């Protein structure tokens, strides 16, 4: 039906870069204060009405999912999993997957950083670019993440990677995170949105000859697969996967979206395209919330914000307190010496 051939021609979803990025993200609560863990995520991607010959030389366009996992030992270490369907300027179709390990800043000693743990790419042939392809990543037993695609009901495993066996990743929590958490409340208004699904490219595609259709982002909870029933939009300047790191890193200027009732009738679909109008962050893409969320609990809101605050500023606070104690000690010693001197020599 179709062929897959591994290649080293990777298309990396970069972090905190000049890569333009726009996406939808899963919302549990309107105040963005609830999160959950899930076993797998999936999304369906296609490129309808797209003419890659209008891409700049060397340009590529990717649509996919961008999901976070965490570390059970180091609170400032996180993991960014991405999986994309990619179309390049020559019309070739690829599936790319990868993992970034991130470290949030711990001021005043360490700045934020990230490293690419792995990246894999397969070229897909025998499929028209307008054909929907479902991307799936799933935690399995013994620290394995299984990656697969599905085309017209035909499933094909790409690879199963032992993430916990990868250097420096042995402490990863073997779940994907979904939902949201407040890391800087109003007026700073910074949030982590764990499960994102959107568009990135290695350079801005500023022509009207492309579309990326994303359908039915979903998660595997312990009760089974469930569609994302509430989704909002974001841009690459606020696409945080942890306190410091962002997917892409730059607003995708001029890219807008069609979504539920604007004018799409499928409540689980977004079509991104360039029309010189920039999609407003926080746009409600759809909201068909079900009762599935009633069992979720708020285990990440104020408490998470407090631990984030402490993690970033506690070293500096401790340093200042230590300096204050030392200064008080030195002043006390000085006053004690002054009292022992003859009155005529005090203050010299």
C-alpha cells in the first residue's frame, strides 16, 4: 500500500528558536489549572490543497503533536516528545519523531537548556499528500515508547524506543502529560500546555498555496481512548512545555485557521493556512466538553506555581539571607570590639 524508508534527513521541531509555530492545545479547565497523565496520544494529519513547488528552496512544512513528560527525581528536568508528518519543497512526504530533554533555569547558577536525545525519520512513498495519516505514540512496558502510523485502516509500526534505557533519561515518568498548569499567574500569565497539536516549518511559508489539516487529537486514559473535547489556540512565543522552553519559539505571522463553526462542522478539526491574518492566541477552537473530566483533580495549580517560584528564586533568597546574617554577625563583632576600647578611641 505504501513504503517506508528510514533516512537521516531529519526535520527537527526545535525549541526556543526562530522556528515559526502555531498550534491548538488541550484544555481541561477554563482557568488552565488542571492536568492529567495519559498513556498515549494521537492526531491525524494531511496536506490538502498544498503545492510544495511554492515552498522556498530547502523549505519544509510539518504538522503533528508536541507532548511533555516529566522526571521523577529532578523537578527542573522535563521531556519534549514530538511526532510530525512533514512535506518538503520537492513534494516528498516524511514522518519525523524525536525527544528533547530540557532543564529549567535554577537561578542564579544555571540557565535553561535543552538537548536532543534522539531523532528518527522515514520517507513515505505511495501516498498522496492529501491522504489523512494518523500519528500515534504510546508508552508500553519497561520504558518503551511505541511509534506507529495508520493510513486508511492499515497500521504500521515505525519503531519502539527504550527511553528509560537512554543515557540521562532513566528517571523519566512513563506517562505523557496533558492539560495545563499555571506557572506565572496574572499579570504575567504564563502557562504550560502539555498536549499541543499544530504546525511548524523551518522557515516562514508566506504564500497561500498550503494547508495543514489536523483532525481528532486524542489521548489514551486508563478508561480508554478519548478525543480532546476542548481546545484553544496558541502561538510559538507562548508555546511552553516547561517554565522556560517553548516549542518552535516564534509566532507564525500571517497563518490563520479554520475551526469548528468557523466554518468547519467537524468539532475536532483545525485547518491551518497562510492568509496574512495571524490566529489570535486563546481562540476557542472547539468546546464539546463531556462528563469524562469530572473525575480529574487539581493536582497542579497554586502548589505547582509555588514550587516553580521556589525552584527559580530560592537559591538567590538563601544567598541574600546568608549575606544578611553574616553582615549582622560582623556588625555585632565590631560593636563588641568598640566597647572594649577606651572612650577616646571608639569610632576610629
